[in-house]
């Protein structure tokens, strides 16, 4: 699974007692923590969560990195 993209890096975290995976999201150049990706029961899919500090500004390229990684997780889940 690809975890490092043009702008972002996704590092798998601990998720004891749960079936789904969680990933911390970092800017891979500055190593700044941006949030996490995890399963959301309401959406029935993986979603990105950003903490309530910041502000963070994301370019279209950053959003593509999020989208591509979440698509990978969803494709893996469907197997």
C-alpha cells in the first residue's frame, strides 16, 4: 500500500479492539501533524479528520493525496 504521496504521508496508528485501520496524516516535508484517517460508521467509509487547531490550508494537490489514499483503503476493504 502506498503511504507517501507528493505532499502527505500516512502512518498507520494503533487501533486496539477495532477491525478497521487508522492512519495519522503528516506533511512529509515539514513533519507537521495534520490529522488522521479512520472509519466512520455514519458515512460507512474512511474519512479524514482534522483537529480543531490550525488553520490548515490545503491545495488541490493535498486533497488529491487524501482522496487517493482513502480510495486505496476502500479498495482494500472491498477485497
